[in-house]
C-alpha cells in the first residue's frame, strides 16, 4: 500500500521538483554567461583543475578526456587493447583528477555557480591503438554503457557528456552509431545522471556521416557541437575559418545544439591558431551574433605556457565583466 502510493506519487514529485528548479532559475533572472569549455586529462601531464584559470564572467566546463569502452591487457603492454561492447573504463589521469578534486573545484566556484564538469567518450586512440567504435548490438552496447557510465558519472559527480569517437568499425554504420549514442544520451538524461551533452566531430567524410546521422535522429538531445576546427589545415585563414564555421553550422542546424569554435594548444593541433587570427574570427562571429562559445584542446598542453590563451579567450568572452587581475 505504502509502496504503491509512493510509486504513484513519484511522477508528481519529479515534476514538482523540475518545476521548482525552473522557476527558481527563471525568477532569479541571472543571464547565462558566455560559454568556455576545456578538455583536460588525456595526456597524464600532472595538470589539475586548480591550475587552470577560471574567469567569473564565463560559464566554465571542464571536459574530462576520456572514458573509453576498451580494456588494456593488465600485464602485457604489447597486446593491443580490446573493445568491451560499451563497458566504459577511465583513461584520464586519476591520480590528480579525482572525485574529491572535482568536489573542491565545484565548491570553490559555488557562490558564482558558473562551473560544470563533463566527461568525453572515445577519443582518437587508446594506448596507441585506434579507439574504434564497436558494438555487438544496439541493445547490448546501450545497456552496458548506461550501467558503466552511470557508475563513473555519479562517483565523480560529473554533470554532462561529450561524444568524441573518431573511428568506426565496418559493421558500426552511421545508423547503428546514431542509435547507440542517441539512446545512451536520452537514457542518461531520463535517469537524471546528466543534464547536458555535446558532440565533437571534425571534417572527415566517415566522421561526418556518423555524426550527421546521429544529428538527424537525435539532434535535440545535444546542447553543443564542439566542432574540431583545429583538425583543418594549419594554414587556415580567417576567411576560410569563417567559411568552415558557416558550413558546419548549416550541417548541425535544427537540433538542440549550437556549434562552438575551438582551438588547440596541442602541438599536434592545426587549424587557425590563437596567435594567427582565431580571435579576429571570433570577433566577426560575435559581431554577427553567432558566437556561441569557445572550447580548447587541451589543458594538458596549455600548462606549458601558463594557460595564456585560456586567459585571452575567457577575457574576450567575458567582455567588461570583472575577472582576472593578472
Ligand atoms: C607527475 O608527477 C609525478 C609525481 O610528482 C612524477 O613522478 C611524474 O614524473 C610527473 N609526470 C609528468 C608527466 O610530469
Ligand atoms: C599500454 O598500457 C600498458 C598498461 O597499462 C602500459 O604499460 C603501456 O606503457 C601502454 N603503452 C602505450 C603505448 O601507451
Ligand atoms: C585508424 O583509423 C584511421 C582512420 O579512422 C585509419 O586510416 C587507420 O588505418 C586506422 N589504424 C589502424 C591501425 O587500424
Ligand atoms: C594549405 O595547406 C594544404 C596542406 O595542408 C595545402 O594543400 C594548401 O595548398 C595550402 N594552402 C595555401 C594557400 O598555402
């Protein structure tokens, strides 16, 4: 009796909680700040959250890189990692990027309420081997992914996910990828485990075919497109960059998300660099009212020059808002 009453009240309680949250944030009238996002953790370079400057005038996301559904051999590094059919394992630097480090980071910015942490899935390689998307079946992959990721996301108090698969198996067609990822994101949202999601495609035909199909079927599930503009040629000009922006904004139109612009501080990154006109392009997009945010790959590399361009980017986004003193 009690149980069934609790069950029948549950949807009402959830709805009431959701309405209360919406009302509070709308009533407080706080305008959303410009968005800045930064990948962190892929290179085990000892960088930690506290090292990266956070401007109070932006909304700031760390994106942990990566959780991957591959397992490495426990003792023999010459045996290549194996796909696990959606059972995700952590591949970031877990010595510094711990649950308590996330709690401390969020706590530090609690009063300003402008920081979140996301988790990126996939990435280019796992231990030197392509992190190729592999699924034995849609149902099995989604079920394993929801279980394993729910565990990681709740343990670390992570707020959202980013999809960054860059290689796809022969059997993992755009349709299969779209169903696996779309159902995963929808499932994690329904469980209340995540509140936002992004994709991170780049200009490659196979990659665009897979993310394009995901966008057609599940575009409404996504908030941002971290388009990897730094995967274009290193001689990209400002006008070419703006052309690419138009092309990709057209491609990822009509869903729930906006295309963000990004640059790389990784020596392996190309594209239009911050010292070479990236901010001129941003200024033009902002003038057109089309600058939706900036993201950076990656904190691990930016540590070498003391996060110089993270400061420039956040100051640029924050405009007149008071912020860094140095
Ligand atoms: C990270 O720090 C540990 C402990 O201080 C040190 O042993 C290791 O060499 C450092 N790694 C890098 C890549 O700097
Ligand atoms: C692969 O992983 C093993 C075990 O984790 C590690 O010892 C080895 O250095 C890694 N190899 C590469 C190429 O990263
Ligand atoms: C890794 O993926 C790329 C493209 O996605 C492909 O060209 C390359 O052959 C793959 N490498 C291996 C070892 O499979
Ligand atoms: C830019 O670099 C690409 C190769 O990455 C080359 O094909 C192209 O000709 C270059 N363009 C200019 C204008 O130099």
